[in-house]
C-alpha cells in the first residue's frame, strides 16, 4: 500500500472516530437532559401524591431543576437526602417559580440532609406550618455575593414550633436564616456566612438562637420588629453562646430592603423589639458595632402603621466577650457617614451602641425608665459603651455606662416554654 492510500484511510478513520464521539456525546447529553426532567417530574409527583406519614428519599447526586417544587396541605412528611453535600438540588437555570422548595399549610414536616442551590428567589420557604424542622440542610448561592441572589435561604414565615438545627446558609441578599412572624423558635448549631444578614428573627415571639457561628456577613445576628406586617410585635428572644465574628462584608442588599441599611461590620443588631437577652456570646472583630440597640426612628423611614411600636425595650446585654481590631468603623452607607461625621469615634469604636431614643410613656415621674422597659448592660468582657443621643442630633454622645448598669429578671424576659431544643 502506498503512502497516499494509507494517509487517506487514516484520515477517513479519524473522521469516523470524530463523528462517532460527536454522536456519543450528544446521545449522552440527551439522555442526561431527559433523565433530569424525568427526575424533576418524579419528585414533584411524589410531593403531590405523598400520603400523610410518608418519607421521600432523595438520591445522591447533583440534580438540575427548572422550576419550583412544592408540598401543600400535608402532615407528618419527611424529605430526606443522602447528605448535605451529597444530594444537591440546583436551580441555576430556573425558569418557573420564585422559590426552590415551597411548603405551605402543613403540619409536622422534616427536611434534612440535602442542599438547595441558586434558586431564583428564596431557597426554602415554608408558610403556615406547625412543627417544621430543618436539619442539616444547606442553602447556597454560588459565586460571589451579589444583589441578584435570592433574598432568603431558610425562610419559615407565619409558622409555629420551628427548629433549625445544624444548617448552613450562604450568599442570601437579605438573610441566610430568617424566621418571620412565627412563634416558638429554636435556631442552633448553624453556620451562616456571605449573607447580608447571617441569622434574623423578625416580628417573632419566643425564640432561642444559640451555638451558631455567623461570620463574614454584613451583620451577624439581627432581631427586628418592622411595621406593616400581619404579626405586629415580636420579642422574648434569647441570643446566647454564639460565635459572631468578622462580619465585615459590604452590604449587597437591593435598594429599598430594610437590611440595606445595616452597616458593614455589625455583630448583633436589635431593632425596635422587646424582651431580648444577649449573653455569653463571643462577639469579635465586627468593626462597626458589636451590639447595636436602636429604634426604628433611626431608619428615617416614615411610619404609617398606627399599631407599630418603634422603640426597643427590655433589652439585657451581659456576660459577652468582645474584641475588635483597632480600626475605624465603616464609611459605607448612611450609618457609615454617621460614624465618621456625627459620632467621631475614630478608632475607639465602642462595642455596644444605643441610640438613646426613649419612649416617654415608659418613664416614671422622675424621668427614669421603668424596670420592664430598661436597657441593661453589664458584666461583659472588654465592655465599652456609647449612648449616641440620636434624639438630640448626636449633640451629647455619652460613654457613661452607669445609667445602664442594671439587670432584668427571667420573668421580665421570658414567658413561654419552647417545644424542643
């Protein structure tokens, strides 16, 4: 055989091989796509057809879903994966729905051992569920933190008896772990980072937040009461034995969100809520605020809700360990400008800040705050404090701790027994 014939045969064989691998690749791709679609349909069918008491087992693997999945009006259902990093439901190309997983009007639901990634909106939203358990569940938006990420990772709202245990939340443009307008809540052993707010309790009653780590968020742990919500007043919240550190992420919340006002470098922020105890936490290297206690009036947002109460009352901050580097507070946002031009702390930023705005109805005849409404601060390691005198335009900022050296009793701080720890 001459060299010309050999070259021709060799070239033809190469072309045949290329054609073979091209078809093989496309066949695999087609089977993969159809397999994913079949899995998505199968999962949603399982959720729809599940009888009360059923367990839905999720296989190990990385599964791409194009639309929200939902569970509604069920009782005693468990959805269980093979592990937080073994069963991954990705919504990166989501074309339908807002949430990744939505559960509503249900009772005694357990979610465990899986991850939801890159949903268009909230990762897991539960509404009107009594006894909802999130255990070893991760929610994540991959890539760098950005405002286009979904608002909430774990998002129980209007629920009762909520347990969030050993979960991970990453990348939410509002709050990684958020509990809103709910009652009887435990958040424990969780990790939250690269969110605007790591953990947030909002307009909720009777919550314990403990043994968590919140770091590299804009704000570590937030306890808020906001106007214009169905459940008007939250409170009776304990935040203790958490590690809240290095929350120095620039705020990437979309404009108009209340958390867009949270200053970079916030450890714990208590906004307009009542009966909150913050104790035995390690609050370290949060450059702007270790613990902030502020009225909603500080936001300068008009209040149209006539039943809303904008003042923090009954707050007890004690036995926490504070550390921070000798650096200035953030310059970003309205609060950053306030730190620099109004408060002028320089590098001596106090660990605990109180805006000093008081409801006159809580004062006795001598102008002293009555006991149930006091702000009490004592027995913290490296304690430093400032009353910002915001009611008077920051004219008389005071570092005097004596008026706040008091304590609140357990009966003043707590009135409910949580269903499970």
